[in-house]
C-alpha cells in the first residue's frame, strides 16, 4: 500500500479520536485501532515513515500516537 494511502487512513482515525477530551485516551485509541485493524506491514511502513520524517502530512496527534506506542504497533517478527 502506498504511503499516501496509509497517511490518509491514519488521519481519518486521528480525526475521529481528536474529539476525545483526554489526549492520552486519544493516543491510546489511535494506536489500538491501528494495531487491531492494520496488517503488520502497513503498521511497519507507517512507523518507518514517522521515524524518518517521510509523513509530514500526518496529523500531529497521529504522529504522537505512533511514536508513543511504537512498541505496541511494531510487528513481532521482522518482515522481509
């Protein structure tokens, strides 16, 4: 999947959770949603894009969620 699509999908999730009054709850919700419903390769690509600065269009809330919950989002095994 192209990075632009991943960013768009992640931002849609972020838009939903941005309405939460508790920021930590929003970060947790974003990470949980991505962990539950995204394929491991998609999660890994998003993590790589955030850590290397390749996703400037990503909402700050989503970027923070990915950075904060990187261990939760990272696949258990390295993918080839």
